[in-house]
């Protein structure tokens, strides 16, 4: 599977923003606003993690990624149940997952961290000026879509199509024929 494209990331951003707005609106019927927002942020983190796991070429560690997310999110909900703490926890978990699954160099990991921080700051600025959860999540996730442009190796252009190196199974099949 190839790396996600910016267009795909923009569609994920739109889906996340719509889901966050609808989820928060629905949960506010049952819970106070801060608890609702905290749960929506945790849900966004889980949804984005699942998206990353599906798009990753690396099959190993998927269950471990989910267990780490569950433990870290549970701990942050139990220790500091506030929307800001949950946002920071989810952004940190997303960064760890992307570095583990997609980035291969320290420079790429630092660039990815820059995207996480820029997206978080953009979301804070947006929510402070508009009060809109939809626009805040849209800003955050749209900036996160740029992670597809981070080269896997210095001077390497991100994947745009099928892998050039053949599949080991395909090589064995051709050798057998």
C-alpha cells in the first residue's frame, strides 16, 4: 500500500470534522460540554489511529498500537479529564504512531512533530476565534494531511504509486514457473 496522499488526507479531515461536530452535538444531549468534548477528542484520536494502521504497509504491531492507545487514553482520561489534556495526549499518540509506521529518519520524525505542533496551534487559534469545533478539527486535520509530503528518506520523493520492488511471493511464483 502506498503512503496516503494529500487529497486523501483532506477527505479524512472533512470526515473527522463532520464526525466531531455531530458527535459533540449528540453527546452534549447526554453529558456536560467538557466531558462531551473530551470523549470526542479521544474518538478522533482512535479514528485517526485506525486510519493510519489501515494505510500502513507494516503489519506488525497493530494490536500493540491499539493497546498503547487504549492505555494512554485511559490514563489521561482518569488522571486529567480535560479537553486540553486529551488533545495533547491524542496529538502525542498520533505523532508516535506516524513516526513508528511511516517515518524512517530523525529528520522526518522532527518534520512530523512540526506538523503536529502547527496543527495543534492552528486548531487552538481557530477555536479561540470562531468557537467552532468543526473548523478547529478541519484546520488540525488539514495540516496533518501534509504528512504525506514528508520524504521517507532525505532526498527521497514520497511514494506515488505501486512499489517498484517486487513482492517476495511474486518472485517465488515467477521462479517456480
